[in-house]
C-alpha cells in the first residue's frame, strides 16, 4: 500500500487545481504587498484586518483542493479516499506554508500583529475550507464542488462576525485583553474542523457498493 501511495504522487500532483490555487496565492500576495508598494503605514488594526483578508483568500483557493474530475473512476482503486485526500493536502501544505511566510514578510513589521496567533487564525480558516470540501465530497457526487464550497466559505466569513456570540470574541484586536482567550477558541475551532474533515474522508459504503 505504501508503494502504491508513493506511485500516486505524480498523478495526484498533476490533477491538483493549480489554477485556483495559483490565482488565490497571487491575489493574496498582491493584497499583502499593497502597503509596501504604496508606501502606506497602516495602523495595527488595519494590518490585522489585511492579514485576515489574505488568509480568507488563501482558504478560498483551498476550497477547490478536492476537485477531481476523475473521482468517480477512482472509487474502486485500492488506495482509499482518505489517503488520496491526505496526499493532496500533504503536497499543497508546504507551498501554503511558504506562501503564508511571504505574506507575513510583505506586511509592515511596525504594525504586524503577533505572528503565532495570526497564523493560528489562518490555519483554522484553511482547515475550515478543507473540511467543507471534504463534506461536500462526502455528501454529493459533484466532481468539482469547489465553487459551491468557496461561496459557502465566503458567506460564513461575512456572517460569522455578525452572528457569533459576543462572548466568543473571535475577531478581537491584538491589544484587546481577550486576545489570548480568543485564540484558545481559534485553536479549538481548528481542531474541530480538522476532525470533521477526517470523518468525512471515507467513501460511504452504500455509494461504493452501488458503483
């Protein structure tokens, strides 16, 4: 099985949604580098808002990660779907880490919020995108659920600050006393959506048998 998984690296690499990932990555870098390009000196809250927006852009690209036009043909292969999905994630994760590092370096250091906490927020949003894509694959027969997942993620991003209970305080500023507690909740959110993504990985038995 391990050898078969290694043999899948090339084919999986070629079927990754590079256009969506590249477009999101390029747009994110462009947005992150805007203050540097224009010579602006944003306030800390503006830089934090900028980074949150860039993290969302990156997550919108990851919403397309599980798009696979050949998914119906790969149902009977020996390598199970969770392994194939994990392989897609493993191939993209190092590139995503390099991209986020570049994003942080492009933002003004004088107003840059705490890197660790901001990165945790980005990881949580990325995990939500992946879990949403895995859920869409689990519940539907769509070969390209990415557009729907991206639209749903964008809707969540708009509604979450408005509908989240005030006591949760997820979207606070770095100088807010609730900042550490908020990021404890971000960590719980990241773990929870990662678990959802893992649970949605296996192919439903009924669907596998039917084919």
